[in-house]
C-alpha cells in the first residue's frame, strides 16, 4: 500500500477525474487542494458546465459519502440540518438528520436560497458541527462543502454576505471547455453516467492522513514575510475597498501547503502562494471599479507589486 506521505495516489485520482471532467486539470487540482487544506470550495459559473459532475466524481474517487442540496427560495434551514419528529409508539422525539450529515456536500445554486437558509451552513462550515434544538451534533469528517453560485445578475439570486463568503477557502470558475475538450465531451455523451461507474481509489481514513501530512509541509520565515507583505499590500491597494483578513492569510498558507504537497514537495515556495492567491482572494475582495468582487487580473497586479523576499 502506498504511504499517505506521498501524493502519488492523489495524482492518480486527478488523472482518473480528468477522464470524466475534460480539460479542467487546473480546476480539479484546486478542488483537491482545497479539500486537503480542510477548506470549502465555491464555484461560480453558469448552469451546465460540469459543476455537479465534478463534485460527484471527486467524492466517488476519494471514497466519500456524497449528498446534494438544491437550494431554492422556499428551502428552510430544517431541510438542510434535519429535525425531530414525535414517535407515538415510543412517546419520544427522534432526530432525522438532514443532508448536511455527509462527508461531501454539494450546495447547488446556494445563492438562490434566502439569507436565513444560507446562514444554516455557517456553523457547519466553521465548526464542522450543527446545533439543532439545543443539541450539538458533529458532522462526519472530512466534511467538505462544494457550493455552486449563479452569477449575481441572474434573476432570483440573493448575494452571499461577506461572512458566508469568508467560509469558502477557494473560489473557482470552470468556464466553457476548449474546443478539444468539448469535442471529447460530445463524443462521450452524458458524463454523469460515467461517474456512476467510477470505483473509489482512496479510503476516507487515508484521505484524513493526507490532510494531516499537508499540515506538516514547511513554510520558511521568509515565506511568512512574503504572505504578510501580500496581506498588507491588499489593505492599502487602491484597487480594493478593503484588504484581506488574517484568516484569509491562514487559509492562503493552508492551501499553498496543499499545492506544494500535490507537487511532491515538503516546503512551500513563493510560486505556490502566487498560484493559489487569486482563488483565495477574489471572492473576499471588493473592487473599487464597480465589480462585486475582485478579478484575477486585479490580484495579479497585486502580486507583481510585492517583491519576493
């Protein structure tokens, strides 16, 4: 059995996932790095671009229990968390767990639900537990939320508040496939049927060992200086209304460690920070030019302005 200290099984998982999600290797790596860093992932894109298929494929390959919630305007917090019902035979209440009690949760079109329903995820994403009717219940590890969000200009959407957005470690966009990938998709047909045929390539306990190994990846003092300089630059930049928080800095380091781990290295490099920073920062920063969130090119400008120690 391959030691969990090596990322080789994870590279094999990425290769298998690419057989279902065509032409999206970078996005798959980011999703896996987010999971290894114990974070949650936000995918903002139009319907029909493979967001649900990606979540299902990763869950099956990693041997994780998967559930999906379709967020709508009439969805209630109890539909997510669960509720207690009275059993006449026993004369007692019995708790029926909601779909949030899963290892991988796909929150589909999360911004179509009302803010009250969106907030039902806050405790779960931060503490990996939920409190229902005064009782706290732990969620099954690793508890990974992949949420999809429709563009905010679409009808029937409720913008996610900053407190909710900050719970997501990374944000990505899948975008349209290139011509070669789209041709392969058209030839293969509906990929959801292919997902059902995927065999698990990893066990949940082994994944938890990989997460622990990621936490041991070394970050030199000079690299911490670089991260701190990036955070400070974001706070004084004329591009943004406000800068990145210390929590964003901790998240940046966590996912950079995961990125280095996927590269087979035991230390974080500035290149790792630069590779993941746009995906850590864009959904947390609000641009001054009228855009709701910062664009990747804004963050690239920020990176170019900060020298590497």
